[in-house]
C-alpha cells in the first residue's frame, strides 16, 4: 500500500481496493447467505480498511488484508445476530424417496437470498493472482449456501477459506488469529456437519460454471408448461422426490405430488393466474426464471417471484422460490 493511501488519499485508496469489491462481496455472501447483508458488509469492510490503513505493514497482499477485515466483519455481524436455521412446517408431504436416498434435515434458512450470476462472472481476483479461485457452481449454489449456514461462524469461515478459496492452514490461522491445529480441527468438524446438510453428491465440487444445454432445455420446458398451465407437463419435469421451498416462509413440499398440489391453485381453477410472462436468468450458477403476471383488466405485468431450479440428471430436483424483492439485484423491473 502506497504512502499516498496511508496519508489519506481517498482516490488512491479506492483504486487500490475497488478491484477486490466483487470477490469480497461473494465471500461475505458465502459467510452470511444474504445478498443484502453481503452488500452492507462489503461497505463495512472498506470503511474499516480506510480507518486502519496506516496499520497495513505490507507483510501480506492487499487482497489478503481485505479478506481478513471482511471475514472479521462478518464474524462480528454473526455474533450480534445469533441467527439459526429453523424447523420447517410441512402441510403437504409426499414421501417417495429413491432407494438409498437420505432425506435432508427439514429446516429453513429464512435469510437466504439468491445471488445474480451477472455479478459472479467478474468476481474472480484480478491480475492472475496465484490464489485466485473461480466461483464454481458447487460452492455458490443455494444448496451449499443453505448447508453452511448450519456451521458455527468460525467453522464456516475456516471451511470457506480452506476448502472454497484454497488458503493454506497457516494463512487461515493467521487471518483468524488462531493456530494451525485449531484450524485443522475446525475444518474437520465443519466437513462432518456439512455432510449432514448437503444433498447427495454435493461433497464433490467440480468447477462447473457454464449452463449446460440440457439445463437450458429443462428451464424452457418449465416456462412453457407454466404458461400453458400444464400440470401434467410440469409433473413430468420433476423428480419423484422433488422439493419446493419459499424462503422465508417456514413451509416445504417434498415429492412430485405434493409440489404439483401446491402449484395447482395458481395455474388452474377460478383463482388461477392465467396470463404469465417469464424472463430466464441465472442465480447461484443455477437456471432461474423471473415470473410476471397480468391481472384481468390490467395493461401491465407485475413481478410475482423468482424460481431457482436445481437440475440433476435432466430432472428438476428442487425449486426455491423468492419474492420479487430480489428482482432489483438481477436488473429486473417490478413491472413490464
């Protein structure tokens, strides 16, 4: 960090730190699970960095220094909030589990929000830094984000730094003012807890970032079936043990029949929403679609919600629906 920054040159400070803004936002998002909170904590990170700029001694990179500040800002935030996932209430459940499938704990993360893919693409560290890590699908998708919210805050930080960002144990220990032994112990406990809350196969995290043609095809069929109010076609897209949740609502639906029963009133019958408009998008490296409806006698479509799909083997295995309050983050209007 140059002398101009230490002496209070705000423009020089901004030029030095802004290049890391997006990746720090992703880091805070993984720590907190909330897009809104992550934005706030990035601002807090830069405020803390500005106030402590004179203490930077150059023994680490500016990036590592900012990660230390961001991580500790998130830990302070979590210490104040004491947020815990809560049990889900299940009014409709159709249990038709596949042989050998282990059902996930039925809990909800009320503060969970989606992260727009349009902001993920430039989130890799700049200048080809050796510890740069791509934002891989399996470390940003909603299933992973929800699972790590079950970890105690310091275990969560250790797991993200070690297994997601690939930091050495010694660097992680230095960031957290701990020991290598404590970091290794926390990592083992975090991994064990994570296995209890991740869907099958999600402990393997290949660096897949691009939407597949098959995913796009499934999403298109999902949109077309919804616009036709074709419950049979929607059912054909769902896996037998598909799951539907609506954070922050404490309800969940498991099983194809239960999910279709939940969706039916909005698609068929006297209270159905018949005039739909859909805008495909991407969230958390997963296919997503923003839904708009036009009420009788109205000229414009209003925002209804954002569905994020998890697709495995050509089937929709989970749909997470969010309220339209997330639309601005995706650059989507509230009416069309």
